[in-house]
C-alpha cells in the first residue's frame, strides 16, 4: 500500500484524538476573542472537532482522488503542510506559550495577550491560505476530466 500525502490527515486525526483523550485535562478551556465576543470551549472538544475535520478531509481526498480524477500531488503537499504546521503552531501558541512563556518578562498581561492574538492571527491566515489549495485542486481535477472529453453518460 502506497502512502499518499493526504494520508497524513488520517494519521494526524488519530494523533489528535489520542492527545485530546489522554493528555488534556477535562477542565482546561480554550478562549477565543472575536471582536467584542468571547467564546470559551473545552480544550478537549477543540481536539475532537479538529480530528473530525481532518478525518473528513482525508475521506474527501481519498474519494476524489480515486473516483473523479487524480489530484495534483504538489497542491496536496502544500495543503497538508500548511494545515499541519498551522495546527501545530496554533496548539503551541494557544496552550503552551501563553501558560509557560519562554521569557519571564515584567510586562502587563494585556500586552502579552495582544501579542499572542497577533501571532494567532498570522497562524489562522496561513491555515486559510493552505485550505484554498483543497478546492483549487478539486476544481483543477474536474476541469481536466471535462477537457479530456468524458462521454456524457458518465456525467448523469
């Protein structure tokens, strides 16, 4: 069996499930500040939701690659790398660095929080750019299949 690039989504989803179940305390929370709205969710739920999304991406990639048209490996790798790197950076910045800062500076907490939110904004931007590769790749594969002149009865 050949390991395809999108198989990392399956492996990462299993890893997130295991990390979320065995290492995250039940009472730890993830706080997201969006403008004037403040969302608080269980940190364990964040891991389970991300694992579900990554598993869904793996299923969609596997079905598309097998039944529609082979997808471009370069775009798959960009999507996988941007997704995995941004998730790792998000988990590091939101969980580890906020509670265990590398430098014990005597700065106001608000200043540290503002700096943290700026970093997280850049991570989310990289994540969204990486996610654009997924629909672009599927659109490319559908266009190539249509250009190759598939018989009409296959499209019904």
